[in-house]
C-alpha cells in the first residue's frame, strides 16, 4: 500500500495541470493513467520512434509535450500503464500495474477521467474496418497510421473534420464526410465559438482543405447502414430531420469504402464519481450525466472533479479546471490559506469561463437528439458485449422495464466488460422513447467493481483454505 497526499486519476489536460499545481504547493502527488505516457486523448503522445513531422494532429503536440515536461519536472509520481478498477472514500484506489495489483491511499482525490466516445449503433457497425473517431485519432496521433482504403468519416462535432483532415494530411483517402449538422447550425454557433478565434480558424481550415481536395461533405445526413462481408465494402447514407431521425422515403445514396470512422459526440466518464457516491444530473448539452460539483470542482470532502468528466468543455477549460482543483486540494490540506486560495483562483476563473463558453457551445452541438437512437433497426445489436439487440430492449420494456438497472438485470444489457460505457446512451434513449419517460427518470446504471476487466486471480486474492475464517462451533 503506497500513500500520497493526493491521487489524481487521469493524465489528460486536467490531470496533468492539477498535478503541476499541487506539486507547486508541496503536495506529494501520484498520477494514475492507463497510457504509456500522459496526455489523454487531445494531447496523446506519439510513439517514441515517431518524429513530430511524421504524424497528423501535430498542432496539439507542442502543448502536450510542454505539459508532459512540466509534470516530469514537478516531481509528481507518474504511474502510467496503471489500470484503476476501484475507488473508495477514505481515499483508496486499486489498480493493475505492469507488475501486478497495487493499492494506493491518499488524503485527497482528484478525478480527471475525461470522456467516453458515443457511437449510436447502426447495421454493420461490428464489421471489420469500422472504428470510432477517437480510435482514428489514436491511429493518427500515436502511430501515424491511417485507416485502410477509402474511408467514410461520419457523425457530429469538430472531431469529424479533424479526423478527415488528419487522414488526408497523413496520406490516406477520405471517400466522404457525413455530418449530422446542417451548415446553418454551424453558422448559428459562431457567437459561442468566437471566444477562441484560433480554434475557430483551425476548424474552418479543416473544412476548406477537405473541399479543396474534392471530398464530398453530406450535411444533415447519417449512416443508415454499413455493408460488407469480411470487411467494409460500402456505406448507405440517408438525410435526417432536425431530431436526427431518418426522413421516411428520403433519398439514400451508396458510397464505396474500405473503412469507416464514426462518432456521435462525447460523454463524461463518470463511473468513478458515481462509485464515490457523488450525485449526478442529466444535462444533454454537457454530454449527458454530469456530477454535481461546485464552481471550483469540489464534489465532497477532499474530493475534486476536473475536466471533461465534470461536463464536456474542451482541453483549454480542462487545464484551467485542473489548476483550480490542485489549488483546492492545497487549501484543503493546509498548504495554502483561504486568502491565498482566493487570490490565486481569482486569476483563473475569468479564463475558465471564456474557455468554457467555447467548449460548451461545441458540446451543445454534439448533444444527442432522440431521433438517432430511436431509429435503430430492431435487429441491430445495441450492447455488443452481451449481444443484445434493439428488439430485445423493446421486448423488455413491453414486459414492464422502466429503468436502465431493470433493463440490465432483465437482459444483461450493460453487464459486459465495458460496464455499459459503449451502449448506455443508446439503451437509455430507447427505454425513454418507449415509455415516454425522461432520461432522468430512466436513470443511469449503478457502477460495479471492477470498473475495468481484471484477472480473476486478482479479484480472488492469494489465500489457502487455512485463511478462510470459520464461525465458532455451536454448543452441543
């Protein structure tokens, strides 16, 4: 059992900045992250044998390298390649380390677990050659690899265009971009995006570059199906209404492709916060279920939540929120006074609000609309871990299911290795649509340890029959 002043769960922008700030005030810090190197999704580190000019997405590399260098110089304990699978008040975090299981204790905990990519199922989603937009960015940023063959990039949000532009820059071929949003919706968001003219110009550059390359961009459209045998051969696209439901009888077109990158926005990764007993509320514009936290990220005694896991707001806001959390822990543990805390945070809060304005505008654009999940065909698999179809969910609701935890126990939907991270939104939307209940009413799955797959021997521990306690014998 190792002990620290503060444990930070997650090594993305929020986690790294929280570690740097906490170390500046003399706290003993451990940063737990599953990756080979810290950085998270947006600042993902390239493989060590790649040079920066060899990879797409190099714009984020410089900031990522600055943060990684600052964390290393700070003296924080970087526990990379550590998979956290449980946490408890107290504070205790259990992990699988490269050399086996370890447990860590601390006086405070900062959750900076980021997001999960949302992918709403469609026929053909499980074909070889279909990946998420997030997986495509890992290929591009970490390995300088493009998806094979002509690629259709589909979904919603700026990541759609970042991936398509990155594939083209890295030498791949983009067959088409399929965007759920209309051009007027992008234009309508300009007021909220203008707070970051650099990022706005960057996104406009992606779109312009794709048009110059002759890549077709289909607005207000979705993937109706992905076709193929042993792999992707073509996609079928269809127009959608304002709620993202496919327009009945609308014109559909077929595009030849060898791979598909698809994503429908981001969802806060809240399983550790829920496991720690933090109350949550549903806010579609912030990504879905978000924890109840104060303005400075406080979620409980010596517990802070920072970054996109507190509501999707982007990398710039995540860094600032991480700094606030680091200062909050320093105050809680007596390393700085309340007056010093107020003075230091007063400088951060205006910048955080500006960054959040941009991030929240993007998040609201990606908010899941009911027509997308409600249009899932009956035979389409919703829960890939347990092979649960849309029809099975419909049948469960017809049999009386009204809450996602009832659905889980009735069908095993969400009970697989991913603990429902992949299918949660789609399943809950279907239950809500079939019952007429709100997303708040149908609820969210209760987290269960282990939150990540672990070897059975670790769950059982090392014991012999002699270690098993036996109750005293009853008197004769």
